[in-house]
């Protein structure tokens, strides 16, 4: 008798945690486990803004999959998913196909430009390792060529960031640390380089405590970040944004969009009902009407029934999705009852640079400054430990002196 095959699509936080837990909870004879991923590595999505700003090397933010999962226990396929045939229980990839008995869709996010004219064509986005390397290389190129340009334009040193959410603010926080270093490296007057954050909402970091947001804004402004809050982006051009009702143009040498993400487009193409780019899953994380398909991470809306809205799509939530998903797959294989997903909110911390941050942890304990930055480092290191144990923490962990 053939073993049932569990196919996990995507090695982000949700997919990788599902795979790790399955190998721990299932016997070798109970199931064949297959992990499909575009690359042979996992990358820490919550560290990408640091790669984009040049704070850390891209190699620190990525981990080889073979260092996290045992290739003799998990079949690793490095390929890109093109299509899912639910009726035939088959996944079509660029270079091969694979059938499944149980499927976990953890394909992550795609950039959502909300239809802003020119944004997709003209702006960089913080989406993966390669895109972030391109952003930093582009920024440094602008600085390196400035003094060698016969007629340099100061606006070429301007970095404009669209979106004042989590990623956008963490990114400008890292830029506030890195831009002075670039100015010193290339002998440029610091006042010539600008960092501008544009946000359409009346505040940055929606959902954060207002007092902490005000602290964060003042901290970033004191280090040279300019804010245009309550300012709608009408269009993105190669050299900046067109904003506001009066069509003001803000010119820049580097344009980065961090204003939104959506679930992988394969979800809609597969025939799932989509809400704002994601699938609203059942409480056990299965897709509606599907007995053998689970959806986790950025592809899933998981409802907080008490508040009548989805839980926020964070790395913390995706990791917990993976734990519940693995447990429920084990239950299906053993004909045991499935459990509902319960989110354990341990808090949220947003970095504002290497030694500054804001956040709320545990039971609404508010942190700011170095204390919050220390907690952010603890959270990052804990993520590594959960994925790969002590070995991975010692290899990739952040040991920052403040």
C-alpha cells in the first residue's frame, strides 16, 4: 500500500513550520512529505527591509532548506508552481508535475499596487532576496555616481518610500541608519540626501498604540526622515511620485513601494473564492468545501470570531498556522478530530533602526527605544530557533550590541 502524499507548496514561515512539525509528529511510514519551493532556500521575510537598506548581508537573511529539513525525510522539489488542479489532485510546475493526497498551500504574497498608475512598472518592491539586493545596489549606485557626475542632481540622492505600514516604516528606519554611512563613504553632504515616506492614511503604523507611533515618528524625523502623511499617491513615475489633488511631483533617484501585499494569484486561478486576494479558510485552516486542502500564511484569511475580522497576516500568525496545520494533517491521517486555530498573540514590535524600536508585547506591555530594539532582536532570534533549533540560531542569529 502506498503511503499518502502530503505536498506543501512554499517554504515561507507557514509552509516550513508545517513541514517541520509533520516530520516530528508523523512516523516515516505514515506519510510521504514533499516540500515544493521556487528556491533552495528559505528567507526571513521580516528581515528583508534590512537587506534592502544594506544593514545586513543577504546571506544572513536566507537559510538553505536542507539545513532546516532532513532531505532523507522530506522530498525537496525546487520548482515554481504554475497551476493547481483540484479535481485531479495535481500540482503543475514549470518543470514537472506532482500528485497529492493532501495539499498545503503556503505560496506567500505578491505586491499589491492598488491600481496606482505606473507603480508596478516604475517602483522597486520589497518582495524577496533578489528584489532587496537590487534596491540596495541601486541606492548605492546613486550615491557612488553623484560626485563623478558632471552635473549632479541632488534629487538623485532622494529615496522615496510609498506606504507607512510595517514594512515601510521599518525600511525608512534602516535607511536613517545607512544614508549617513553612504554620505560619509562617498564624501557627500548629509543634507543633500533625503528620505521621504508617503502615506495616504492619516497616520503611519495603523493598529499601533498612538503614543508609540508618535514616539516612532519623532525618532525617525530626528534622524532625517520626512513624512507626507494623509497624502495620496496619484501616479508613480520613473523619477518619483505624483501626489495629492494638486498633482505635486516629488522627484527621487530611488522609488520603493511597500504599501500593500495580496495572496498569490494562483489562488484565484485555482477556483477558490477570493477576498482581497486571499482565501477565507475554515477554523481548522482547510479551504471551504475541501477535505484535503489547507491554506496558511499570507494566502489565508483566518477569522478572529470574537472580533469579527481576520487575524493580521504576520510571520507570528503564519508560524502558528503551520503548527495547527501539521497537527490537523496528523489528525486526518489517524482519523482523529481536527482542532480549530487559536492565535496566541505575543505582541508586535516594529524596528526603527538598529538600536530603536516600538512595540507592545505580552499583556499590552509597551516598549520603546533600546528596550524595544532588544525585544525585536529576541523575536528575530526566536524565529530562527523555532525553525531550525540551536544550530540555526548560532549560524544566523543576531547578536547586536547596543
